[in-house]
């Protein structure tokens, strides 16, 4: 039985969602070991979005199977009005499954995704929206100049070959001094990073005086909602590894361009705050590099202890 009428029936118009939804997905199972500084990194990420986003946007945060401290923090952020949408799951879904949920649910016409260890600089959103305006067929735009193998973006390269009004240049367009800090933030060893840098050239395109690089990355990107609807869902079985690239591949196969800005608007922090710990590739103990067998033993112990604690 119903008594009376739902008051919402008298509401004639609802406020529409903002045109841009910024989505951050995170998982912090503990506040120790690899994750010791993860909550502080998340706070730095969300704080940079709130402080440095110019334009009409709404923030969505999804935390899955996370430590109670993270859940309490994001609830407080929502209560303070700094984030509009909050998704809490009882267990870790893995990034791909979380993408399927969050990117599909984001109501904006443009969906911006970021891992929770991304720091946003002022001007990032206008630059991103400008790229989508310059190239309406873009499906993934990262707000950071990156050296990505052009052959990973075949649809973009094929489109460029058909364009006469878009200037294209190829070559060593990324100085090592610009490439190495980002590679280091991903945990790459310097030798590994330098080999990649020496073996790959970048492709830069220019339209109406604005430059963009071919390629985008899935740790931070913007995409039209219509493009995502053609690429989702992503097979969710594998949480990391090669599955990270399935969205990139799906957008490329749908014929969308994958680009990144020529100026740097975001940084990848990793699992520690800047200056918080030695760089992952330092490999040093009291000024000396650990022997290879010791490193491999420690990595094996780390993997086994992680699996024992968190793998289900």
C-alpha cells in the first residue's frame, strides 16, 4: 500500500550532469609494504584534480576491496562535496572489470580516466578538450607527451596517411631528460628505459599550430563517451598485464585516433610521494648495488608474501 504521492513527482526538471566526468579507480588492500604510502598518493591525486581543474566537471571515485582508511577518506571527500559519485565494492574487481562498471556509468559526454597515482597540473582539462575538438575522431587523449611505439596505433597512422592538411614529423622528438623521469616512475630500470628510448622514434602531428603526438596511455586519458560505448566491455578475467592494453586495442580497432598532448599536464607518481623513497631502480644498499641473485630472491619472497596476503 502507498500512502500519499512521492514528492519527486512534482519536480519538473533535474539538473543535468556536467559534460565531463573524471573517473579515478583505486585499490589499497593495506597500508604497509608496497602500499605504505598509497593513501597519501591518492590524496595528492584527488587534491590536484580539485585544485587544478578549470571547467564544468564532476569527479567519480571507485574503490574496490580497499582498506577501511581509504573508504573513510573518500566518504569524507564526498561529504565535503569534492566528489560527486562514489562507488564502493566489497572486493577488488581488477582494473578491467572496474573500467566496465565505472566508464559505462560515468554520465559525462567526455569521460576522463586516471589511475589514483596521477597528479594533474593546471590547464590539463582545456588542453584535453582542445585536442578532442581539433580531432573529433579521437578516442583516447592523454594529457602528457609520451614515447609510445607508433605501430601500437595503426588506426591513427592510417588516418594520418590520408590527410594532406595535417603536418607530420618523425624522429627523436623526446629528449632523454624528458623520457627518463616518467619511465622511472613506472619502476623501469635505467638500462631498460634507455634501450626503449634509443630504439623508438616518435610521430608528431600538427594542426592549426597545435602539436600532438601519436599514441596514448591507459593510466590517464580522456575519451568521448560514444567511443567508450563501442569499446566496452573489456574482458575482465586478467586484472593487470597484457589486459591493460585491451581498451587501447578496442578503440584502435573501432577506428579512433589515440593521441597525447605535446605539453605535460599530468605526472605519474607511482606508489610513493616524490622524495618519499629511493627510486625503484636504485637497487642500492648502503651505497652498493645488490647482487643479482639477492635481488631475484627478494623479488620472489615479495611475490610469494603478496600472494599469501591478498591473492584469492
